[in-house]
C-alpha cells in the first residue's frame, strides 16, 4: 500500500541515532501536536460527506498526509532519533500486531459461508445480534462481526430499511458483546497482559454487560418491528432466492478460528526471556510467534477455502484495506496525544487526569468510566485503557481487589463507549465498509453519532448511577 511506502520513506529520513532515542515527555508538548490527529478524525468525518468521490479514491493519501504532517515536523523539533523511535514503536508494538490480527480474523471469517436464505424478520435479526454478542467475548468483536455481518445483510436484502440493523449490530456485536473476556476486545487483552486475571472481567462487569446488551436487544426488536410493519418495507421478490438448507461452507475455517484464539492466548500466557530490541522497541518472542502464526493461518485460510465460498460471500479486501490505511494514519498521529495523556496532571490534558480523582485523593469510578469512555470514542480504546489503568496506579493486584470498582469502570468505559463513533473500535469501520460494499446506505460519521448519542449515552448515564457511583 502506498501509505506504508510514504510513511516508511519518511521514517528512513529520521532513522540515524535511533538507539539513543528516549520516550516522549508529554509534559513538554503543546496541544498543537494534536492537530494532525484531529485533522485525520475530521477528514474521516467530513470528507466522505463533502467529497465522496475524492474520498473513495484518495482516503489512503489523506491518511498519509496527516501522518507526515506530524512525523516530519516532529523530527525537526525533537530530532530524528526521537521521531524515528516513536515511529518504530507505533509500527512494531502496535500497528503491525493490530493489522495482522484483524487480517487473520477477516480472512478466516470471510471463508465461512452461512448458506441458505435467512429471512430478516425482527425475531431473526434480534436472535443474530444476541448470538453475536455471545460469540464476541470468545472469538473477539472483530471475528464475530466478520462472521455474522454478511449473512445478516443478506437476510435483510429484501428490506427497505437496513441501516438501523447494521448500527445496532455495531453497538452490540462489534463492541458491547466483547466485554467479558480478554479475547473479546483489545483493551481487555492488554489488561490481561498486564496481570489482570482472565475471568476477572466477567466476574465484575457481567451485570453491566447484561443490562446494556439486553436493553439494546429490546430497543432493536421494537424499532425493527416498527419498520417491518410499515407498508412496502419488504420487497415482493427476495434478491436472495431460497435454495439449499441452512448450513456452513468452508468449515475448515472454524478450526483456523480456533488456531487464532489459541495463538492470542499463547502470547498472553507464555512468558519468555527472549526479547529483541529494534530501535528501542522491545519485541518479545511470544508476540513474534503469535504474529507469524496468524500470518500462516491467514495464508492457510486463503489456500484451503474453496473459491466458491469466497464468491458466495462476495469476499474482497476493500474493507480491510480501508481500515489498514486509515488506522496507519491514526496510530501515527495519536503518538503525541497518548504521550500528553501519559504526562498526567503535568501534561496538557492535566485537567482530564485530575478530574478522575476525588478531593480526598481516591479514584472516582464514575469519572474513570466517562473519561475512559469519551476518549475511547475518538482515540484507539486500547492505549486509552492503558493510560487510565496506569493513572489508577497500574498495580493489577490492587486494581483487582481494593480498586475493583475503578478497574471495572475503566474496562466498561473502554469497551462499551468504543461504539460511540465509527473509529472507536476497529470492527466498527470494517462493518460499515462491508455494509456499504453491499449497497447499504450507512449514516455519515455525525449521523452515526446521532444514533449513539440518542441510544447509547442515556444507557451509559443510567449505568453510571447504578454501578459506578
């Protein structure tokens, strides 16, 4: 992809002296360093509305431009070593593992075809969303989303209104459903790597998850039933004819999906002293084995899946390319923003960090819930989780016991509020791209936020008064 060539070329200009690069001191940064990040977010929000044809052909160039708008001035001001080390860290420690895992899940789930023609009634649609919510905590929000979004859209291809189905799918399957295990969502997996017990989350935010998913399913059923009863909602002729019985093609991908889960778990449980230092970034052997294994799983899926399955699924790399290109820019431009947050009360975002602490010095779970959640809506929710995990002390033994309400608030905020925007969690953008590729007219960036503010935010307020006071 061109964006990688451009960003890598820029990095080569700042590589000399990487070994001596130090971490970025966020307290020294001005808020102006956040402009490229704000720029790419606004581009994602506005350009598809104002210039859709331009965006369709050049969104990768726009992401690269904002990435370079941060990296090159940063190299001039802070030196090639610091800029280069930051680039390498974002690439090796965050972006490459992120894209490899998404690609593996995208390829494997895209190799499973649910054959037969489901008919998108309110009851069936609600059942699919409920199944997806359960699967999300065990195969990840990305895996569950990629497995179910295509059959869900196909089941509703005879419906006039489909966008609301996809929006609630993002709310439930791509986000809230992944809150019970470290396999469900990247923030929880990072917590697992930091020492949080595998089953701690399900024990401490199960009620919150059950409430959120349950209410969303009820609201969806009521809304979908209202649409379903309207005149001319269901076309006389279904574009997908009834053919074979319901079943699965590409079953080998279920085994490969199990391999993905095993590799992710292995990288968390396996502790190895073997560490490679690449330009100041430590890359552990378990992570390397995981990523190489995921690449092999992806290749195996593409090789073993019959071409007819990919054809029936209308499988294509367009959605994955869009996510990879846009998140390349996001992961790069977010570097100074995360550094400023890590600076705590001494940084430009000191007011945010101070707001999560009560006057007696104890953490305020409600503020942690909202601070983590709001930032997770616009920043990547994984590093945001880590920022507030460390702000609350960073000791997993204390956070799981004495400060359990605080860790529960951080976990819930990062996972649940990733649904507030298209960029809060990677599957959101992938589901949107697949839906649009199938002809569904999805809400714009701000149009989607109207849905989230109208449906999710009131539920988050209720949850605050019940669980996070």
